[in-house]
């Protein structure tokens, strides 16, 4: 991409900051309005792939357990927020909702990456690539968290289903 808009440096920094805030808020709000019933944890994007080793690859390479509790929940600013920071219940309906909200979170963060390329329109090539790097780093962290946690919740649900079959 090529720079089409030339602004003074201070104005460019302000535009960058305001643009990122607007992008994050707009995408976050839009995703928060999608009914949770539309999210299917069995869809391709949300499935756990064999190479992920039930999410353990993220612990091995990124040590997720050591930092995930420090990541703030950005969705808490939106109406009808459902917290997925920690489990509050082992009820089947709650766990199913948790899975769907995890899918919502992951989709939201995937959608926040491509707008990083818009910054080439008014920034230098170097700064444009820095904005893309910011988009990747800022959003891959929560994506990794979701991909680490979802298999764990699926295992809890599977265990509960197995136990209920044994009881019947």
C-alpha cells in the first residue's frame, strides 16, 4: 500500500490513536450485538485442530497459564457482557454459553487485525508495518487465550455428558 494522505507528524500520531480506539470500539460493539445463538463452537474457525494438541501447544510455546489472568476483559464495556475470564459455574447451559462467548471473542479479535493495513494510507511504510504488528500482537494474545481455554471447557462438558450417560 502507498501513503495517500500526508499530515504533520503530531496530527498523524493523534489520528493513529483515535483510529485505533474507534476501530476497537466499533468492532467490539458490533460483535457484542451478534446473538450468542449465532456462534457455533463446532464451526471450522473455532474447532481445535490436531496440531494444537487440545490447546497445550499454547502453554508450551507461550506459557498462557502464567499471564492469562492479567489480560483485561475488553468486552466488559458493552451491554449484555458475559464474562469468560473464569468459570463461575459447571452448569451445562453455562458452559455451552461460555463456549459461544469464547467464539465471539475470538471472532472479534480476528476482525480487529485487517484494519491495521488502513494505516498505510496516512503513515510511512515503516509506521504502517508497525501498526500491522500492533494489530497482530494486540489481538493474537486474546485469540491464543481462547484457543487454549476452549478445549478445556469442551473436556469438562464431555466428562459431564459421559457421567450423565453412566447415571442413566
